[in-house]
C-alpha cells in the first residue's frame, strides 16, 4: 500500500533538512520506504542513491497486521512475549 504522497513529501523535506551532507542512506525493500527514499534522493542527491537492504523490512504480523493494538487479544501478546524470538505472531513470521 503506497504512502500518502503529500505526507511523504513533508516527511522527506523534514528529514532532508536534518541529515548531514554525504550521509549514506539504507532503506528497506518495502514500497513506502522506497517511496520516501526516492523523494529524499530528489531533494538531497548528495546523499547518494539509497541502498536497499531487505533486512530492514518490517515484520509481517499475519492476521494481526493493520489492526489496532487494542483490537488484538492480550493473550496473543502474552504468547508472543513468552517466546519472542521464535513465536510467529499472527501466524506469519517470527523475529
């Protein structure tokens, strides 16, 4: 799902004003991150072409994805926290 273009532009402008010259930029392989990186590159070409690293991709929360935290049963969090590194929260992937 693409990010809101206007808000992405605003975020890129804010970040571009704060980043030091020549700072290397790494970005996840996900669309919203790529979208922001492209806008940042147009504003600050001195940062160089962003390097995609899929290890930065956000976690897939499966059936709990895109749900409000308060809509997820507490028991689901408790099971995840009991085995944080290996439990597949929402049935998708573990950390």
